[in-house]
C-alpha cells in the first residue's frame, strides 16, 4: 500500500515523497505518464499529481495515462497538478495577471485539507497560471490576495488541489496539510524503521533464496548498514568485501576493518590499488573516471568471487537519490552517474541486490541505529564510492592523492576538534589543478590551491553551504599551508545545490 506521486517535472517532487515518509506513509515516485498497469503495481491508496514547468493548455502538456484519474482513490494536485485536475473536470486555466513567486499568506482557508490547522498559514508559491473558472462539483477552500483560487476540493470524487507547494520548508504547516491528505486516503502510518527492516529482510530472503551474496563494503553508513541487514537476512551466505582502490582518505582502510569486524561482519579486505591506478592513468574527465571505477569495482569482485565463491548475487548500497540523479525523472537531465547505478558492464556475472534503492539517507541512518551500528560510523558524512578520484580534479597521481589526503585530514579533524562536524551534513576537500604564486619564508612559491567545502541539507537533493566561523576557516588555512607545503592557497566554496552539486566532479 502506498501513495503514488506522478512526476510532471517539478524540482520539488522528491520532497513530496520525503514528507509522506516522514509522516509514516510509504510513497513512491513514478513518471507522470506512467501506465495504469505500472501504477496499480504499487497498490495505491492515493495519488499525487506534482507540479511542473508546463502549462496545462499547451498542445503537448504532460498528463496522466488514460484511466489513472478514474481510479477510486483520493487525488491531490499540486500547482500544475491542481490546474490539470481543474481543467480536465471542465474548469478554465489561464495565464495569471500577476505571477506569484515566494511566500504568500492565505487570507482564507478551510475544508478537509486544512482540517485542524489554525492561525496564520504561509504558503510557498511558484506559478504563472491560475484556475480562472471552477469546474462543477468543486469549491474554493483557500485564497491569497493575488490568487482567488489557491486551493480547491471536490469531497464527492475526493479530488483536491493546492496552488502552492506544501512539501517545502517555506510552507511551515504544509506537513499538516499532507497529513490530512493521508487521513483522507486512509493510509496507515506504519512506514517506520522497524517496519522497513522487517520488509527489507523479507524481500532479501525472497530474492536471494538459497543463493550466496557478495557485498561491496565501502565503510560508509550505507554499505555498513547493508552488511548488518544482510547478515541478519542470509547469515553465513554473505561475504563482505572491502576494496582498497587507493582512493581512500587517510587511515580509512584501518578504520573500516576496526569498525566492522567486531560487529560480526565476515569482511575480506582486498588491495587493488595497482589495478585502479593503472586504469585511471591519464584520465581527467569526471564521468569517465566514475565509469572506470565502477567497472574496476565489478572486475575486482569477480576476481574475489572466483576465489571465495561461487556467488549468485552482488549487493550494493544504492540509495534513492543516487537513482534519481543518475536516471532522472521523466524528461530530467542526467546530472552525473553514480558508480552504484552507472558504469556496470553488460556482462555482469551477478544478479544485483539493492535493498536500499528506494530509501533516503536519513532512513538508512535510522535503520543503522536499530541494527546497532556505532554512531562513529552511522553519523559519518557521506563519502563517494569513487573516493578521492573525484575530489582530485583532472588526472590523478599518487603524489596528488597524498597531498589531498593530508589536507582532507586536517580539515575533517579540525571540524571535529571545534565541534562543527555534526553541524555539517557533508564536508570535503578538493585539490584543484590551479597553481598560483605565493610567498613563504621570504621565498617565492608556485603551489596548488585547495578548496574546502561543507554543506548543510535535510535530503541531499538540495543543500546550502555551511556558514563556518571565520576564525575556524582562518585556523584551517594556516594549518594547511604550514603543514602541507605543496599548498599555498586555500579557498572556501560558498555555492549551494543547485546551482552546483555537492561534489565538484
């Protein structure tokens, strides 16, 4: 049982899914034109039509597949979705006299969607079109000074629409509204970490059967948590392999071994540094780097499979944001491929097991807590599978990786020392190919520039640069240039996501 969200291209669609899950309801995102048969596979108790950049009166405006709106389940239209509901029921939608963007106060609100909500209601608007004539059976249940039709509902057909975005943080009471929609749908609020664990274990056992599983361990929270989950699901039929590809941070291999082996994970460490560095020699394009690393990971596992196998399945800690960014929704751009979901060879000798493929990072962390993963690993910042290869811009070398490791260790250690680590969602160091003139000890230098980056985010779909104290940044800069002589300039990245991504490559 789920809430199905049909994506018509809104930048906020993923947030709708997150808000429903935070409210304890499982939700899944499908393309706006997904066939009725595909939607029925999710056994939906409610459907949400997302926002999007199109106008419903355009000739090629996107719309749900035939039969979707005939389902006897409640439907909530958000922004474009509301306009589509109104138009298909016989109403009119036209270009608004005044475009609304940003925060707006509802001057009036009521009806089932707003049940129990009191006081001021601030809504986040982003629309150029408006419903100008209401279809039969609908009534207006909210309005702003500039938008007379801000929310509509038809309680007989259980069709609801809002012109604003209840899923964003800029609509503070939007969560209550979405909770009311769940109540209208009759959705059980049982999407808890405990429930997820039980379902995942059952699903893994069904998929794997009596087969043996080879797990890619990186030492991060995703693969470490997956190791604990798979150990519960298949026991001794799991073999976890940690590939040291030579792209790890300082002391990381030893930290991984010390963290996982005491927890009972059957961990094998493989030194594949020579193979990876040879394959990456002279490669500067970031997409090519990722694909090479993904390919070499699989080749390394295949070698281990021949030694310790046979294995039937390869497990990966792929998360929902990985899938979204790599594949995109309908019409979405491929921002960057992830090694977990891109670069796999066509002749892959294993069947893939990806239990976390529909989960967000915070859901995995909560599962990790229940499975007993220590906080030192559970709350660790994300670290990409391609490792330092995508934090060393351009072609990599052992010398450059050594420089990057030392700078990164100073920055991450400093964040912990000053009590700033847990306040950042992710922090990293970039070694740029930029060399500049400097002066140290009255002598001219011509050395590399290092970039520090730290972000805060709730979902890793969007992020803000972390407002680290100036005194801290000054201390880090002094330590880096004094201790890592190959660096003579340190910069701090103050770009959000979007327009940038969190990693530089």
